[in-house]
C-alpha cells in the first residue's frame, strides 16, 4: 500500500491560513491525492483531490510538489468550524479509501 | 448534508445478538461502501457494492455481511455480536467505482453499542 505520513496534530489561530502537510514518498504515477476531513461527531467529508497540478475549490487549495512525494492542504482563513481531523489519502487500491491517523487541527479564537 | 442517509442513528444491543444497519446512497450514486470506526482501529473499510454486486472487500469479519438491493439501498448485517464490535459504522456512496477519481460522500453514521 502506498502510505501517507501526517503530523498528529496542528494548531492555528482563527482567520489565519493553515498549511497541513502530507508526505507520500511511495506514490505511484497514477495515484490521486485526496483530502477528507472529519468534524466532531460527523462522517468524513470530502475536501479536495488532485493528481499533479495544484487545485483550488471553495473549501481549500491543494499544493502538490513537483515530484509528487508530498502535498499541502491550504485553508486560506481558518474558522472555528474547520477544527477537525484531516486525512490525506492516496487512492490506488481499487475503490476503498485507506484512512491513516490524520492530523487533528485545533483552531484557537 | 451529504445526501447519504443511515438508520438507525444509535443502536444498543447485547452480545450474541444480530443487528441490521441501513444505508440509502445519494440519488444517482451506484456504489455503496461500508466503513467501521473504532477508537483503537480508526476508520477501516469493510466492503463495497456497485449496482448490486460486491466489488471489494476489506477487513470484514465473517460474522458480518452486506447486500445492495435493486433500489440501491444497502444493509450491513452484524451477527453474534461481541463487545469489540461497538463502533461507529459509516456508509458512503459514489457515482462509479473509480477509487482514483470518485468522491465518496459519507453518511452521518450509526453508533453501535454492544453491552
């Protein structure tokens, strides 16, 4: 399995940008990089995904390194509602999502 | 609201019993996935169905089974329940079967407590 490595936790101040890193040094050429997040007491929620180019959507931006061995999820202005566990996932093995430990993001007012 | 519904929200039962968890996918989604989330194991993939057929199997115990019906709703059956089966069970759905590009939409989960 292609694995991802994320910090266990990060802290941010409200209204400041947050950069959540993910290392995936064994990524293959066809693996997409997906980010999901899980708010307290809720199911996981899709955030963004990409293959090679940087991606933007209304929730976040995804910056992918040129060698694709790492990526960064960028929340442009963190809000209290963004406090969640963020999962970086490589979708390669068929159809299931293989969740790791994720990064617990804490947002301080 | 992801559009995926799960019932019941909470379930409390005793060891040795059997329960059924139900999931209705988003309109138009043909794939249904089941995941288990426990405190010590994290989120683990159990099984996937696509348009009524089993497509992929993960760490699903033999005591557990699932099916997807012609109207595309799915049921996860858990039997001979043990204390360790206490967990959150999530259902997700997606349009197709591509793990590489499809987005999975998760339901709110069913919290199972086995006493």
